[in-house]
C-alpha cells in the first residue's frame, strides 16, 4: 500500500528536479549547429554600393566578425555604440549583415549612429541570414581564417560579453 503512494511522490520529485534545472538555463544560449563548421557561402551586393559584390572567399585568411543587424531592431540600437567603439580599437574587421531591411533605412541608420563596419552585406530577403541560422537580430558570429564559425552571440553584444567571451576567443584565434 505504501509503495503505491510513493510512486506519485517519486514522479513529482523527478519532475520538480527537471523544472528546477530548466529554470537555470539561459534561453539566449541556443546552441548553433554551425559552430565548428564552415560559414555558408555567399555572393551578395554591398549595402552602400549595390553594384559591388561581396563573397565569403574575399574574407578567408583573416579572423572576422559578422554582425547581423537591422534599422528596425531596437536591440541593435543598444549594441551599436559598443560595436562603434570596438571597431575603433582595430581588433578584428567587423562586417555587417543588414537583415530584412530596406537599403535606404539601413543607410540612414548608419549615417545617424555611425558605421562600425568594414563593409556591409545587404540581405533584404533574409536568405543569407537563414543560411547562417539567424533566429533574430542582433546576432554576431566570429569566423576564423579558414572560414569556420567559432562563436555565435544571440542578442546584443554587451561590454561584458565582449570582454569575457569575444575578446578572449579573438586573441586565441589571432595567436
């Protein structure tokens, strides 16, 4: 009789443990299946010069950062001053991917807030973003010399994320 009463209690305790463990997880830390794999190939027009094409092959041989952003994204506005400041440090080249945006809106946004990017890929339909597994903006990728994705930041880059995650990785990749 007592054993029959202990089963529901045991099941309840196991479920409570799973719930407690799940509540400790950070929903922004979604593992990317692309980490450790080659960055997707792309051939795309530059935001500021639609006649000029940008290719993944043009970026091989250097460590670089790809920041996915849009003028309609409020979180992108939060991280933008951090990217502007970081780009001035000359750490690694920062490239932008203007995602599901209008060309004129993206250009206006950069004119108002500053341009931290070496160059900007224009992705109005979101196709390149899909290839990179973008869930939403902003997202940032660190890509090594061989074109392998080494890190993905979901959400805005903060000074803490830059200091504790991105900069140590960049030092390691550039060593």
